[in-house]
């Protein structure tokens, strides 16, 4: 086991080191050699007219894309920050550098599916995804499929799915980029990128390193007497690489291979009220994933085969140093392999048919050497999809899809979804969408096999969901406005909960307990304006109202019936504003998180039984410098501009105002 | 278009200022400026920014005086790693419950997982397990006075005299000795048996007989350690069935120990749970009752006259200490049939012999405490905090 972790780490490390050397050399050579050619080549980028019409395969689906402004502004941050700043997905963060999980449309962390270039990143063991692990820098495009629309990508995403994509830039010849980021609390981040290629082949390599002492000061009102404190034991180090290869053969074959290695070590801080002896608590994650794809285009037909592996090792350790007592020393290995075969037929923008077959295997091997417990289990799953999209009339389009799945020994024959989209006026300014789906979520392997308390008899979580959307879109030459308003409702039965054993045993058990009714509103607004001369304004705002309640409390004394699930705010909103003038750009991102309850009965109390609403504002100022093909960017960033005192999770310290400087140097031929 | 923006701004404005009395005036400006999209945006922005200044409202201090009041303190564990443990006090005469009394009086949380509490010389010692500390507060006013910090995973405190107390610990492999007058650590008792397979010994409850202190080792263990309180040394041990979770001493100086027997697929052991009677003088096991393998008995306690023991085994059972037969029928029946819930903790009032029984409901909301007459019928019930785990009776 140890050797596995070490070999991955060594691989990632040596890759990063070798790449660092190669990068420096190439940069050096390029700057000498190619600067001579600058005058010779004038490479004209072709302007491509983007047609406003929506692709037929997306009709009636609730799909949104994270704005490029957010991706660029937050490129040195984690996916957790990106989600909070620019999507309606609520992120529950345990603190700076600590883990962060998602709640999409009022559902649990395991109900948000995260796919990287089509491959699931959710842990087969726990079902969730730690959003603090992924650097935005490694992602070129982020798309969200809300609610039942996620069925077109896969099952299990009761809340929705998030798709992280990497794309080839066929116009690239040689480009290099280096970013140095220095942040408060001894935080240093380095990013580097080298892309080489021509119109038939592209290679892109990205590496990053992120290290922080994370010793931010905070006023500790979790102990008596109150004191000025510094966050302890929260340091982290992450590094990783992403290698992409793309090849085009005979114009209609497209091959790609993407490899992502990642290492993340972090110490885990204690609660603000902790005053015990020295405790060591740490988590180390090593991940290696690769995905290869072959795409073949032939007229209206389109074939695709992708195959990938995902290998994750996680080491969790906790001990009390003075007594030498080890509480946990748990190591887990998760191996998954994914295979996806897809056929599409598309006739203009009026007819689309897609069918696909997925065959995946997951293996989990977890063992805690202190408690001498663990399990080793395997899961095989098959998923078949047939999807039809038709333009019914000038104004109406519809889709119908059907999924059938098989996992462990269970067949889930019918998972349907139907949707209709209708343009309310001829100019397509107002559009309405409607869709209904059934969806379900398999129990995770921990739910089934964890010792003690795993329950092999668990049923899948089963849900029905429907939504109605109203879209208003008005593009004009110097301004554009878009508003998307979604109303949704989902009923999820057999919701899995871990609870103390009813037999009186001290450990917890998994059961299908709750029936959850999640409903709400998502409102997305985009507004762009070009004004005066050289001034540009870009605004993206999201508001989400989420009512998610347990409707099946059993006992009469149980006050949780009809109450909001814990740690899911009713109201969240974010607003991102980008204002640019020539080479200057100012970005302000704000997020507001409403009150969250920590008791299932939603008791109102002054004594931290619920967490107060808070708003965080971050400021980003950038200046571009261009000299021939050399580009430099200097950025200054202020996090938590108003030094807001807040808690995201009960008694987890959060930093006040802090700063960063960002310098980016790029060269592109 | 512009009016739409204005509507949005207003909407966001309404949403973002929940208290917003003083912030009403800016809404005027919308009408004045809505024709200019830029100004609108600036306004929108300023609204967002204005909400950023919302801060926690300071909590007003609540003053208590429980002097000459008979009642029961309830330590509510809260949820592990939530830091939401709390202290409740139930005034028996007035039938009134005071929740969150530590926070209300001291404007600070108790910490993470309040395990147990004892009162010594008018001072309440509250053991906060996963915060690694013991908070000391005045037992009548609940005003914080001191803390004993730097502990590993403290469970219970036992007072030997005004200068010496023991604090048992799940992880420290030692019992910490403190001076309850100065709150300082004065030493420790090593209980490590260097077992290469499992960490032993963890220490739990403590019961004194003459100069001997008995402590049960629950986690992956099967020992009752015997400590000489004069020398602060482990001098002997008694082997019992697996995982002794609670114990009491009866009027005949017999130590009763309840063992849960482990759990299915436990790497340590899974055997039938047991109730054991041990002679405190010669340390010999006198009686051993076995439960069924799938049962999980807990919360052994005794009445004031030390002649009847009580425990939870789904239902509540009681048994005369002189009785040779194991009780067949429950004393208080649990109506509970679901997959979660049921009785969580139990204690018996030392003078009235009324039975206090807690149900943690779904473990995520305030638990309910049922009070039963000594004959077993329900008197009343009230809500305490999250996961009410232990009781301390204050008798005036």
C-alpha cells in the first residue's frame, strides 16, 4: 500500500520537477530562436461567427455554463471558490484549505455528480467530491446540468451534475505561461503551462504547486476567556500536473489523451473550542486519472469511444502525540475504470438521436491499521441511454430520454426524462422550458459495507423531479441581457442517513430513512454593456431559493418534519462584476449565504444552534502589459474585503481580510 | 430593460437586508436613477456591499441563581465535531427547564461533546471530551471560573479530596491527577499495558471503595483496573466480559459492571453482553448474567439507597441487588419500533428514586427527557439539548 502511494507521489513529483526544467529550457530557447521569426509570421486568427441558435441536443435541458470571466478571475483558486462565486450550487467549506462539499438544489453532497471530460470524479467509497482539491487553473470549461437534465450525462445526480472540461486550442503553435501567486499566510502558488502543436496535433502541459502555512489570525470566541488566536495545524501542500494530447487524422478522426496527477497533503485543524493536548490530524490524497477518447465524424453520424481510469489513495491519520495514542490510521485505495461508447445522429438543428453504453468497474480497499477494520469490495455497473431530440415546429422542440441501469445485482429498468421547450415570441426573446424525470442514486460502497454499521440491504435513493424555466434573452450590438428563471421540485425517497444504532450499540448505521422534498428557484442574470469608448462591463448574478425538507419524520416528538435540512441555506446569491478599460480590469465578486440550521428541528436560538447569514466580497484588479508576443499581467486581489466575521461550518475558524499578488507572464506564437 | 434591472435590484435589496430598517432610504434612489444602467449597477453593487457589514449580534448575558434549588443538570453531548455541546438545568419544584445555561451565562460555547459533570465544593466540573478540557463554573450562577486544558480525551472526573481528583481518559493511556482547588495538573497514573494489537487501556467511570478506585476499560478492552489512591498506582485488575461500559456500587459493596460484548465483525471480539457482580473487597466475580448476542445493554445506574440497579436494553430494566434471577419483563417499555431512536441515557434520582430517561430522537435535534415515577408511570417530559448524555442531581 505504502509503495503505491509513494510511487504515485514520486511520479507526480518527478513529473513536476522534470517539467519545471523542460519548461525553463523551452522558454529560454523559444525566446531566443523564435523572437527572430516574429516579424516573418503573421498568423491571422479566423473569426468564427457564433450562431445564436441553441443546439438541438440541448433543448429543454437546464444547462448552464460558468462564465469565462469567473474562470479567468479565479484561475488561482479552487473549484469550491468558483462554484460559490458564480453558480447556484452551495458549497459547504470547512475552512481555508479544508475540504468542501456541494449541495445542488437542496440535496446531499453525494447527489452532485462531478465529471471530468466525461469521467466521474465522485468517490465510489463516499459518493461525494471534495471541491477544494481541484484547481480552476486545470479547467477550461465548466458546465452544469441542473436536476433531471443531468440524466443526459449519467445517473445518480439527484441535485445535478458539474462537468469539468479540457479543450484543444487548434490555433496554438507554441505558447508558454508562468504564474507566480503570493498570498497572505505564507501562501505560494506557482502555475506553468506549455502548449505545442499544429493544426493536426496539440500537446498541452500544465503544472501547479500550492503551499500554505495557513496560519491566519482570528478572534476566538469559542473559548473562555476570549482570545486573539492563530489558526493552528491547517497547513497544506498540493501539486499536480495535467497533460493533454490531441490528434486529428483525416479530418474526421479525433483522438485525445488526458492525464491528471494530483497530490494533496493537509493538516486538519481542530474546532475553535479545542483546548486539548497536541493532536495530529492529517489527510493525504493522491490521485492519478487518465482518459482517452476517439471521436469519428461521418456526415450526420458521430461515434465516440472513451475509456478512462481513476485511481485515488487517501490516508487519514489522527493521533494524540503526548500519549502516542493513534486514533485512526486509515488508508484507502479506490480504483475505477470507465468505458463509454456513444453514437449520435444529428440532422441540422431539427433532429438528434443519441445512444450510449457505459460499463464501469469500481474497486475499494480500505483498512484502518489502528482499529483493524476495513473492507474490500467491488462494483460493476452498466448504463444504457437512448435520447431523442426533435424540433416539432418553428417554436417548439422536445426531447425524450430513457436510461436503464444495472449495478451489483440490481436492475433499474426505467429512468425516463421528458422535456419541452417553446419560444413564446417569434424573436426567441422569451422561451419557456419544462421537463420531468425520474432519477435515482445508488448507495455508496461505504453505506453498504462500512464496518461497523454499513447496511448491505440499502435500497437506492429514488426521486422524481420536475422543473419549469422561463428564459429572456436580448442581445444587442453594445449590450445584452439574459435572465433564466427556474422553478423546480424533487421528491426523493429512501434518502440514506447514518444514525446511531437503534439496538443501543455505540456505532452508527446506514438506513433508508428520510423522504426529502426539495423545491426552489434558481435565477441567473447576465448583463453585458460596452460604453463610452473602451469601457466594458460584464455582470453575472445568481440567486437561489432552496427549501429542502424532511417530510417523513416518524415519531410524534420528532420536530424535524417539514423542516429545512441542516447546513443547506434557504437563500444564496452571488454577483460578479467585471469592469474593464483598455488593459485594466476590475472584478468584484460577492456571495451571500443565508442562515443555515444545524439541528434537524430548526430550533431558533441565540447560542449558535444556527449559523447567521453572511456576505463576502472579493476584489480583483488586473493590468495587462503586452510587448510584441509577450504578455504580462499583474493582479492584486483582496479576499473578504470587509473583514467579515463568519462561520461556514459550526466553530470552524475562517480568515478575515487577506491579500494576494499575482504575476503572469506568457508568450505565444 | 432598465426597469427590469431596477426590479432585480429591488429584489436583491429586499432579499439581502433581512433587518434593513435603517436601509430603507436607498430604495428611493432606484426611481431616480433607473434610466441609467451604469448607476443602477453601482447601486446594485452598493447593496451587495452593504450587506457585507452584517455582523453577529452580541448575545446578552443571562444571569442564573440556582442556590437552594433542587434540580438536575443535564450534559448534552451535541454532535461530534459540531462543538454544540450544552448544559441544561431542570428545576424539579418549579418544573422548569433552562437550556444552554453555560452559553447564556458566559457567552461562549461549552465545546465539543460534553461527557459528564460533577459538583465539588460548589463548583461544577464539566468534562468536555473532544475539546480536551474540563470547564469549571460556579454551580449556582454557572459563571465560568477556570479551565483544565491540555487533556487528550477526558471522560469522567472523580474527587478524592480537596487537593486531588482523577480525570479518566479514552486516549491518554493515563489518568490525569489534578488539584481541584488550583485546577492544576499534579501528576498522572500510567495505565498503558503495551498491548501490541490494540490501544489499551482506556479509562471510563470511576468508583471508590475505601482507598481503592475502580475504573472500567471499555474500548477494545475487558478490564476493571484497581487503583490505590494513596500511591496513585494501578495495583490490580479484574477481567470481565468484553467492553465494560458502565458500573455502579451497591449497598453491600458489590461492584456491578455492564459489558456490551463488542459488535459484529469487531476486530477485537463479539461475545454475548453481560452483567457482572464483583466483590469489591476480594475482587472476585460473584455472579455473571449473559444477554443475547444481538443485544446492546448500556447505562447501568443505581438508586440512592443502592439496592436497585437500572439499565437500558432497548427497554429499561431494573433489578434488586439481592435478586438471584435476571429480570424478564421491562420496568419501562420502549414503544419505539423504528430503525433509529430509542432510549439514549438513564439516571435515577438519589432521594426520590424518580427515573430520568432521555430519548435523543434523531440525534440532530433537542432530545426529550421523560420523568418516571419510582413505580414506573410517566410523570412528565421536557426538551433538553442535543443528545442528552448524563445527569447530575443537585440536592438541597
